[in-house]
C-alpha cells in the first residue's frame, strides 16, 4: 500500500512540476503514473550501475555529479515514456532537483 501511495504522490508531483516548469510536458495523469513507475524502475536498476561507473567523478565533485546522473535518468525516462517530454538537459536537471526535494518533503509527511 505504501508503494502505491508513493507512486501516486510522485505522479501528482510530476504533473505539478510540468505545469510550473517550462520545457516539461506531460500528456495526461495516466502518463504521469507511468512516468512515476518508470522513474522508480530506472532508479532501482539503472542508477546504481551509473553511480558505480562514475564513482571517481562523483568523488572528485563531492557528490554533485549525482545531480547529473539524476538528470540523465529523467532524460532517459523522457525517451522511454510517450507523452512525457523534457526539452533540455538543464530543464531535466532543474526538474530532478525539484522532484527530489518535493518527494522528500511529502514522503516525510506521510512517514512509513
């Protein structure tokens, strides 16, 4: 039940950010739910591989390169999911930072 709630919160945040950030486009609420699921799967399977492969760069940049990895994951999700589009890398970076901050706030509110 907790996983379903987290997916729905992420989908609502994706739609909310798409309305406020220029360059992020979501076709419908159903697409936002698919984006939330795909982002979760990419973060589960693809992100650890990327972090491991870029570990030296991440250490040199004191972890700031993780923001770039998050933006790459957003762009990859944009390529996978039809109806979800992010126009540029900088928009993806801003979207990923905003989404992460808002998810942290909302997940802290709902608790475990």
